[in-house]
């Protein structure tokens, strides 16, 4: 997200990713403590599949466009 965000918001999106990873780790440890490992594994699998499927609708990043020599589209 930080790669395609406006310049004024790019640092916010980059920081948000680090915070989200840390929060997700803490949440998964807590869920693992509170529930059965099988349920936790199923829940993590579902969220991973949703994340992978959502990548199909994301726009191409400027970095990818430049690497494909589509500089006009990258702007």
C-alpha cells in the first residue's frame, strides 16, 4: 500500500504495516492460548486465502510498471 499511496501519506501506510504485523502476532498468540490449535489453524488459513484472493484486484505498483517499461502508466 505504501508504494501506491500519495507522497503525503506514504510514511503512514509504511508504519501501519509494521504495527499491523506486531498486532497480528500478539493476537495469534492470544488466540492460540485461548482456543484449540485446529480452530486457530483453520482461521489462519481462511484469512490467508482471502488475502491471496484480494491481490487479484490490486492495481499494478509503479515499481512493477517501470520494470515493464511502462513509465507513462507509472506516473
